[in-house]
C-alpha cells in the first residue's frame, strides 16, 4: 500500500531582517520563512499547563508551526516576532481583542507595520549581524549585534543564575548588554566587554545606544494606538503577547 503523507496549507512570512543578517547558506537568508496553519495539535500545545508555567509555550508553538528547516536558536528576535504575528493571523484572523484599562479593545493585526533592516548600516558582509555606534558621552566606538532566540535564552539563564547566587534583583539590563555589545574600541575580548558594561557604561550612553538600536532593529511594531470608550486616545500601547494572543476564547489561568 502506498504511504500517504498528510500535508497542511502553509504561507511564506516575509522577515523584517530580509534574511540579510544570516549566513549566506542559511535557510532564512532568502528573507522568508514558511509556516503552516494551526491545527488541533497546536491547540493542545496552547493548553499544556507545564509549558505555560515554565514560559516555553509560545516557542513550542512556533517550532510546531515552522516548516522551514533551521536551528531555532538562530532566529533573530525581530524575525521571531513577525512569525508570531503571522501565525496568529493564519490561525484566528486579523482581529485581536484584549482588555486594556478594564475595557475590551480590538486591534487589526494586519495593520501592524514591519520595521525593515536598512541594508546600508551593515558594516561587514562577512559578519552581517554587527553594527557600529559611537557613545556620545564616553566617546568610545562599540560594535553590537541583534540578539537571536539562542542569545535570549542565554541571557535569561544567566540572569536566573546571578539572582540565585548573589541575591541581586536588577541585573537584567547589564546582563543583556554583555550579549548585545561585541567590542569596545576594537577590542572583542569578552572580559573587556563585560568589564566595560559593569564598570564604565554610563547610564546616558546606555540610553543613547538603546534608542539607536530600537530605531534600526528589524522587527515589527508591537505598539498600537487605542481609542477608548470615552473617546480618549492611548498611544504606544504594547500588545499583550501570551497564550490568549493565540487563543483568545480559551479559559486558561
């Protein structure tokens, strides 16, 4: 008997990075990622209490939906966000209703805009995920990269470890900078970068770099403007992203 392999409809998602920040032979270098439509199997993932409690439910869902074969740790955070929203639209449509200030509001996910990469900012085609910035107060030139899912996991694990060992509670910002910044005045050694972040990184330079990164990072704009029942306009509201983003009718505590 001939074996019949079941297939599901799929769509290509355009990546904000345009694929330019991956190695040339990487499957995502083409600038798109294929994802399939959600099925009942994915709804099982969304209601898995263990995945919800340990915070891995969204990644487990995306891994199940992505058809293109690649190492998930390689996925840039901005591209991951684009895939996430596309998966939600394919699964349940454009409208997303959620509570804000005790009111139900609805946004059209189809109107969310991509923040695409400006190719002219790439300084090294052999290592495309590297960018340059001169700190306005320290006058040091640093290079930095956009984090991938794998980088983000390392950051979160290091933060948990530091909080457990030292009882420190506000280490998220400095820990993240240690992974984002790749060199200081041409010195790429990890010790130099870590020492700089911990001892010499001025708060106003940190703010300037954060602002610059946010302005150029390929991503999608997850902030929306909302009109409330009294007619007031709330600008720049962050979309709540969680299990209910994918399955708003589910009763999940």
